[in-house]
C-alpha cells in the first residue's frame, strides 16, 4: 500500500502542476513516477492474492525489457536508413540511425567488458549504465507527456491562431509546413462555424535559400486555399521558434492585451513549442499537425535533445555527479 500512496502523491503533484501550467516537463516526470509506483503497488497487491501470478508478472516485465530494447534498436536503425535516403545526410536526419547503432554498440560493449571484469572496467560500465538510465528516464517522461499533452485540449475560445514557420523550398510551401497550415485553417474554420472570429498569424522570417519570408508564402498558401486575406496577419522577422512566439506576442498584445491564442506546429514539435511559449510568456497552448511516420523518430529525438539543452545546467550537474561517482569508484 505504500507504493500506491507514493503513486497518489506524485499524481497529486501532477494535477497541481498541470492546473498551474501544463507547459512544463516536470508534469511528465510526475506522471511517469505515478505510473511506476502504481505498477509496483499492483505487483505487491497481486502478490498478496497469488504469489505465482505476481512472479509471472515480474518475469514478463523482465523479459519484455530486453525484447523492447532489441526491437527499438532495429527499428531506429532501419528508420535512420530511411531518413538517410529520403531526407539527405544532414546530421539532424541521422539521429534515429545514431540512436539505433548506439543501443547496439552499448549492448556489444557490455557483452565484451563482462569478459574483462576488473574494478575500473566495472566502474566504467556502471557509470555509463547510470547515465543512460537517467537520460532514458527523461526520454520516457518526454514521450509520455507528449502523448498526454497532445490529447488534452484547452479552451477553443481563442483570439488568434499562430502558425509557426518551418522553412520553404524557394518560395514554395513544403509538405511539413503545409500540414501546419492545413491544421490551422481547419481549426480556424471550425471556430468561425461556432461564431468566433480568431485571426490567423503566419510567423516566419526569410532564411537562407528562401526567396521570400516564410510568413508571406504561408499567407499565400492560406489565401489560395480559401482564407480571406484580411483574416491573416504576418510576422516576418523571426528566425527561431522563440522569436516566432515573441514577435507574434507583440502583435497579439497590441491588438488585444487580454488575448488568448492557439499555436500550431507539427506534432513532434508541439511539446517543446509549448515549453518555448511559456518561456516567451505567450498566453496560449500548442496544437500539433500530422507528420510523416518515417520522419517522426528522428524529429522526436532532436526535440528531446533540444529540451535537454534547454535545461543544460540541471542535466549537466546530474550527469557530472554520475561521472564523478564513477571516477571515484575507479580510483578506489
């Protein structure tokens, strides 16, 4: 029952922080800890009824872990090859391949060092395992909370719908950006059908290799698909997500100091965009649009890496302590 009590405590923390602001990663940490301790409590509760059933459940979980790791490594490696072929050889497109090969490499490393057991090698192995466990835990929190955040909607009574830019091909809107614009237009049309009058804001400046600012091409796309030009505002100075949101906030606050908005981006980017919106002090939640399945793994890993860097001091200190602990074991 203690495990259930701890699960209840973390769930209460989750509810409190969710109500205060759903745009923080610690909500995901509390959610995963809730699930973990609820699972432990379930095992103990089952053990009180049937020792055999509890043992079978534990064995099933222990067997599932290496199977999941194996399947994940193969999936990420295959997906990485697909990204290589379809999206080119830019480092950002190779993250799933690197992750898959990294998992395989770590498994092979463990098999090898097991044969060379020594205090220093054991210390290195345990340090790497602890560091990877920490990063894996945060990644699970990120994935779990991304899933939850995407499925719980806030108020639809918004004054603005902000569409974040993601790059052009010359002056043409590519499929990734078109997905955002289509989702924003659908949301705008549904709001209009209910008697609401939100304005659309296309947000994005002109980057390298682009013939026009992203916001201009985005607005043209929306007009071509039936949105009246007078329903679209342009933010054409930004070069990053933070600037997208900061400059859009200036436009919105200038027209309505008490505005509420909805921010549209692709689903893999939604959670980090929500974190950025909080940092930029934008009063709005984020809505994700569909992304090609093959693109999602690498993009999600990239988003997670960016979130880790956004919290570099905390993560750096924790990983540094893990490293120092490993060095201390090696020197003993």
